[in-house]
C-alpha cells in the first residue's frame, strides 16, 4: 500500500545546474488609474449649479450586513428570481417578520440582500406560498422575462406555488468605508457600501410600482409617456445614484428616458408596430417574435399572463381538450372544442373579430393557454429593447429634450416625489439628502484662435464661426470629378454650378464635372448591389480615367440601401473618394459650404488650423513628435448577439499638425468592449491596427517615430478602466516593441465619457453653460484625475458635458495644459464650423466605424456567420472581417 502511494507522488523538482544562477521572478506591475496631480486655474470663473444633492452620513461606526438569497420550488428546483424574487421576499417578510426581529432589508431582486446591523441568526430557511397568476404586476419589474405564468383557463382558480427561501450570512461592510473614500483614502469596501445605498433606492422605487432599469426608475404615469410611433412609447423617469465627490457623498439625480411597449389592446400594438392599416395585413410570424415574453392582462378575468407564443391555427379552428362534467361525477370525458366556441358558447363572451386571427398562447409548451386576441391588453411599463428607427430616434430626441430651467424644475419635483427621507432603511443607514442643487465654481476657457486662408485669423464666438468671405487654409484643386444620380429629384446642373462657384470663393479651384450619370429607370427596382454595379459599368464606359471624386446623390436621406454598397465599391474595390448627399430642399450656400468642407478634407486639404498648431506652440505636443489617437468600439443592435462589434482607431498624421487623421477599422467578437486587434502577431508578422498607424505616422511626419502617444478612449465605464490600462495599452506597447525593441515612447491615456448623468446649470441665468466651461473641483472624484468639459454651445435642450478621466500620464501634463489641449481638439473637427462636444479623434472614430460597418449588412447575417472566414474572438465566435480599404484612400479622411 505504501509502495502504491509513493508511485502517486509528483516527481522531485529538477536539480539546478551548477553554472546557472537562479533568477527571482519579478511580478508584472498592474497599472492602476493615476491620482489627481493638480487643479486648473486658467479661464474666467463662473458660478454653477449641478444636479448633485449633498448627502450627510451620520453613522460611521456601524456595518451593513450582506446575506445571500437562494429561492427554490418545493421540489428543490432553483427559481429564476428576476421578476418574481421581490414578491417572494415581501411574502417572507410579511410571514416571518418576528423571526427577523422586524428588521427591514434591501433586496437586489436576485440573490443578495442587505441589512443595517445583523439579523438574529446567520442562517434562515423559510417556506412561503404565493398564488400564481396574481393580477398585480411584480413589484418594480415590468420588463419581459418575469415568470408568472397564468392558469390553464381563466375559469379555474389561480394555482398556488410553494417556495423555499434560504438566507445565509455572507459578509460585513463597514460604513466607515464611505467616510474613508471621501477623504481620498483607498477603501476596498467603498463600492460595496455605495452599492447597498443604491439598492435601497431601487427597492424604494420598486415599492412605488416603478419599472427599474439599472439605477433609473419609471412611474406608470401617462403624462410621462410620448408616442414615438411603431407601437413604441418613450417613458420619462429619473436616474438616482450615489457618487463619491470632492465635496462628499452626493446623490446624482437626472431625467432619464426609456422605451416601453405601447400599453393597450394587442391588436392595436401589432398594427402600429408593423405599420399596416388592417389586421389582414399583419405578418403573424413576425408578430409571434415581437410578442414573445410580453405580459398581457386578459380583460375577461383581469388576470396577468406572459405570452409564450401564438396558436398554430386561427381562433375558429384552434382546438383544445375540454373535460365534460357528468351529473354526479367530478370528472368526465374530454372533447375537442375550438377556442372560439368555448369563449362564445361556454363563457358567453361575444367576440367581434378574433375568430379569424391566431390566439395568444400564454401557457407552457405542453400545456397551452389560448386567449382570443381581442381579450388581451399589453400591460404598462414593459421595456422595448429593440433598436429604434431613425424616425423614432429623432422623435424621441425632439420630445424628450428640456431646457436647463425646465430640467431643474423636473428634478426638484422628482426629488420631492421620491421622498427618500421617509424610507425606513435609508433613515436607519443614517443617510439624509439635501434638496438643494450643489453649488460649484467652474471656469470658462477662451476659444482658441483659428487660422484660415490668406493668413487670416478667425476668432470663434459662442463656439461657432463661418467661412463667409473667408478661404480655406489648404484648399485642394478638383479637376477630375463627376456627379452620379441614383434617381433622386435634384437639379444637377444648378448643384454643379453652385459647387464650382462656392468652391472658388473658398479658394478651391474646381472644374465643371466631367459628366452626370443618371440611373436608368429600369434599374430602380433592382437590388442595391446590382444598381451600384450597373452604375459603375456606365461610369467606366464613359470616363477617360479614374476620377478624384464621385459626388453621389441618393434618393433618401436616411437608411438608403445604396449607401453601403456604394461606399464599399468606391473605397474598398476602386480607391475613389466619394461624397454622398441627399438634399431634401433646394441647395443654398450654407449647404454647399458644408459639403465642400467634407470634400476638401477627404481629398487631403485642410479647412482651418489652430493658431497654436500653425506656429507651432502646443505645450508638450509641438516640441516632441506626438501621435494623437482616438479609439472606440461600437456594438450591434440591442439583443443581437450575432452581430460583430466594430473597433475603430483614428490617429493623427503629418506632425506637428493635430488636424489631420486617418483610420483603421476591424470587426471583433460581438459585445466585446476591449479592442483585441491592436497588436496581432501572425507568423512572426504584426497584423494589428497599431502597426498600421505607427508606420503611417513615420512616413507622413518626416521619418520620425512618435516619442509621445496620447490616447483618447471612448465608451468604457469606470469598471473597465483597469482593462484599458492592462489589456489595450499593453497591446500598444507590444506593437511598439515589436517594431523596435529599443524604442520606448511615453504614453498618456484619457477616457472620455458622454453616457453619464451629471449636468451643469448657470447659477445666475436660464441659459446653458457657455462653450469652454471646465469643472475639476467640487463634484469630481475625490482621488482620481478627472474633469468635466462643455466645449460646445448647447443650442437645444440641456448641454451634456463630457467627463474626461486621465488614467495614465508619462508626459507630465499640468491640469491647465491638458484641459486646453482637450478644448483645442474640439475645434479641429473639419466637417463643421462649430466646436464639438468631445475631442475630434473620438468623433472621427465613431464616423469611421459607422461608415465601414455599412460595407457588410451585419444585421442580415444569421447565426450561421461562423461559417464565414473571419477572426475568432473569445469563446471561439468567428466574425467576418471587414473589406480592406484601397491603398489610394487608406490614409485619407474618407470618414469626414
């Protein structure tokens, strides 16, 4: 026996050869976001208010107690808690309050609950009984997916279900962690403690019957609804979350909007959703997909159900087994009866139109529950999670925007309505919330001077300027171009003359177009790809050589199916610069000027430069070769897990300029936020994005390598900052080392966030904050290096600031120098004559991703996409690669 044991032991470690000196393994240093290095002082002071409400925390010596929650059916099968969990836990409290010492808890709706102070024991096991199919909606969750199946038939009494609930102690969270974090100390428990407070807000809202969407809450009040068409309603609510700031803990409260399914009769919803006039036109297979998992109320019984599908046959023909009761017996024979006959003759319910349409199935696969469609109404507050059309999106923006004073009024009212001071758990936590907007001090940076043609200076006013009687600083000569008209109603001759004339006034030498190619009326009904190919054959047959530019007139402004194939054909296959347009009204000088700004930039010209760029005198950037990068990842429509994500990286060229850029775009695994192709070694060759950008910078900047690289990253949350530093930055460093082992450029990484809820208001006026407003005190993070910038003029609604987080800085920027650089980079956007809300490289990355994603209609790719040749990302998901740009245009600003 002992001999067997010895055979199972691992082999001894190998002996160290006598001539080898053991090396100590050096652990890889994990990069963490940097701490604040200082505050800015430049600019004109301006008193501001912000939608942060100060929070006082009187308790710092107690603890939050964390308990895990496991809910099972009586046969020990786990329950999907989402949706039904709150109702079950409410029943637990109502039934067993005494055993819990009547101590209230904050429940997250799934597997966790928190208390202020401990429960009497560390372990509890409870049994509760709930009626299935109760008419009240599950508290606080009206989204599809809540599982409360209805009864077999409305005539029956609701069945009861037994649940077993286990509550077990998991951890203690010191309240002191909040105070420590607010003093700028590292506190591992701070996020946990704030999470507890946020869960208290969610629970408070759920008890008021709200729909919960993360930290946003939506009341079932029709006055908050706006119809967006297509059976979709915009529902206005409020975001509430606790934030650590330099001024202490604050409650950030903002107006929020989500999309819900239009409540009311199911048939009315389907008519609106499919945009048809009568029920005979409804596509029922599409309707089945749309309705699945939505909740309805049966008007004949007032009970709620969840839709599982539609009947296979229409109501008059769909049968089910009905048990016939015999006299003196409880059970009888089953007979097949139609749903229509059952409701009309057995239930005495008159059906006006349901007979000719499928029934709603609200049962289980093996036990269907059929309800005639006219008896079904969609309940309110059910999220609509599909992507909106362009018309719906435009309608939402128009109907949900609020001027600053209107937004402030809404927020004050929301805070009063929420009545957090009456919540026993929030009170027990020692938390009290101010009702006044927080006062802070901002600064307004002066607009940078711009340089235009003939050496003239241009000073923007209120974040805007124009080229009236001005020339472009580097205009191009356009002598080989043509117009292509895809069946659009447009006076091409007048348009061409306007472009030639307006271009001349801006310093561009533009010859008349070689020709105008009109699409044959016979081709209009052909598929988009065919229309593009036929047009190209016509162009090739009549043009003497490749043109510098093809101006393409499209018949529709939005969602034109020609756009993607046309761009792919020109930019990928032929290497021709193209500008698309879809004028909806007669073209004026302003429209033509905006068109020429894009054309000039695409062809390699420059419209305007910063004065400090022309000199050049940009701090830290003009003296040392510096590459400026913008990175972004865009994802497919919500709910589409098969659509690849698009990673776009834009980089500056021709240093010391910071106004010229080029882009590299790749597909990657769906929903993957970190860019995985910055460095990509294949057969000892780097085929990643960054090598491409570095080589272009070297060639375009007088054979200089960048000694400094400034990275602006968009679209990541605080929880992903470490990944940006340790995955993406690491790849970029590897790409540099792979090019030259001895080369070590310095790096700076800045994240830009637009998707946050902080807003600013002028303390002494009703208008939006002026362009150039910067805030780095009061409501910024108590420890890390962040600031807010409103570089643009908010013309409609309330200005949304960009929140910049400086994660890494080896360049040694002062707060003032960096804020001025960020401000300046909002004025180099070549497509317009306004300052933009976020630095230009990030805007360009958005544009490049959006344009190249049109090359392939990813939304039409089925789940079979793994059969395409492509790159496999994490989890082995294969994604089709994007077509490569033609070398003629790969370094152009094709995206402009």
